[in-house]
C-alpha cells in the first residue's frame, strides 16, 4: 500500500475550527451543500498502543522489520452487541501468513478502535475453485477491510463482503487492483471471490507504481447497484501513470453480487465501469471517465451516503491532504475542498475514511468522524491512528 509516515498535525488555519462550504453552483443540485466545521485531530490509537496490540496479535507477528503494520488500509466498521468491530489490513507477516496484507479484526469503540482484546489477523484464502481467480498466486500483497454486512432477507444474510486491495510486484514498485472476498463467520475466515476492477493499463513487469486505493461498496440511491470508486490508470503507451483519473466508478447489480457470493461456487459478479455517459466498459481493464477531472485534490477516495444531507460524501487523501466533496447522484461531484494539510513531507495522512456515529457507521449524519493513519517520520514504529470531526451546519 502507500508509503506511510508522520509527526505533527498541521492545519492551514490559525484557530481551533475551520469552516468550509461547498459551492452550490458546482453542485448544481437542489439541496443546500454542507457547511463543514472541522475539529482538531486527536489520537485514538497511540504508537505505544499499536505496539502493545501487535505484541498479543493472533497469530503472533514474525515480521521484525514492520512489526504490527496496522492499519495499512482504510477501516471497515460495523456495530456489534458489545461495541464495534473494526477491520483493516496489517502489512506485516504473522505465523502462518508470510504474505503481506490481511484482514485484521479488532473489537473496540469509536474512541479506541484497537480495543483491549488481541487483534485477529486473517489472510484471504484462495477460492476452492482455482478457476475463479487464476491470478491469486501472483499477488504479493492482499489486504482489506472495507466490509459490507449482507442485510436480513437477502441471499447470504449476515455474511460479510470485503473489497480488497491486491498488488503484483513490478521491477520497481507494484501494480494494484480490486477484488472481493467473503466471510461467513464474522471475519474469522475469508475466502477470495475474485477480481472486480483492474486499471485500464494492463499489467507489465516494468510498470511504475500505481495505487488503486481500498474503497467500500457504496449502494446507489435507488438501491439497485453497488458502486466502487477508484483512480484509474488510462493506458498511454508508456510505463508511467501520467494519465490517471481523479475518481472513476464501476458498478454491479446488488442482486447479482449477492447471488454470485451465495452460489455453490462463490465468486464475484462482473462490474462495469462508467465511460462517456454509459456503464459500457468491463471492470477488468476497461476504460473509464474521470468524474472530477479539475479537482484540486485527488488520491484514494472513500464514499459514504449522508442520510441527513441526502447525498454522497467523498473523503480523499493523497498522503499530504484530506479533502471533501459531495454528489447527489454519485456521478457529478462538487468542487473538491481541502479539510486538512500536512506540509511536512516526512510525514503523511493515509487511509482517510468517514465513519458515522449512528446505528450504521457506514451512513453519515450531521456530524461524523474522519479516521486516518498518521505516518510518522520513523515509519511503522511511530505511526498512530487519528481522527477529526466534521460537523455540517
């Protein structure tokens, strides 16, 4: 995943709160845009707490270089009877897991995602039918945690779906893609369902690096489709990602996704990329349209629905900035606005994700949190988990 590090929280403001407002003309939509008040950040998992959590992780850590490299992806969160389950990748090795990446489950609270119980590190196991994903053996990293719990009354009710981030090494870096996995036991075991999105640029061993992010399944407003948002590398005849979209989208019918996951041979449904006004391109390698080509801030995007504003909210990070934008339809986005900035190039803001405070943490309200990994200048040993509050007024 992205290179991580950090040291000091810095905002481009001089007082405790900073107010921003999305442009109504940019939205060209009927509802009033959010006027957001952004709080100072606070640590919810310190470096010492991370080390203590890693020391009791199950199975034990064997990675002396990285240690407990968590969270190495955006959080996925769901409520439980006793609090919250948090899911995120750990980039370190554990006994029985000598691949980079995993789906780690921790049991905690919104104030302490790590909790007091041992973190449970689980790899995504290959599908029993190797034809479902013949590329699985080529992955050098496979991790995630952007979970979706299948609701009652639907095929596979109670099971968890995860959009994972997988990488294949190149000569100098990595090529990344998105796939899906399923858990039928609350995250204790995960099975690969196969790939859903690859960049338009096909894999080559001499490619420069490309990070496709780690997004969530975002249901469409009509409840018919799952959307997945990502930057896309449009092939340009070179090995460099000089033609990259800020944000592209692919979709698949929810009914098809759930039916495929519940099949006798569970697998991923086919996703289609949005291109030039139509859902006409395959998720695996197809072309895509840039939904926000003039955005001032880009990076990995995580999209959630705000049921008070009745619109989608996009939180994006590019390691030095975390930004905000809105959409009424999931396709037309408001001007991307800066929430926070870290001018220190030796530190970083990574894996920013919005989390709601209501019954479903995947749905936002008038006030919500943005969690992120604050990468220290010392690397993983000094990394913390931080969050700030966004209040819409």
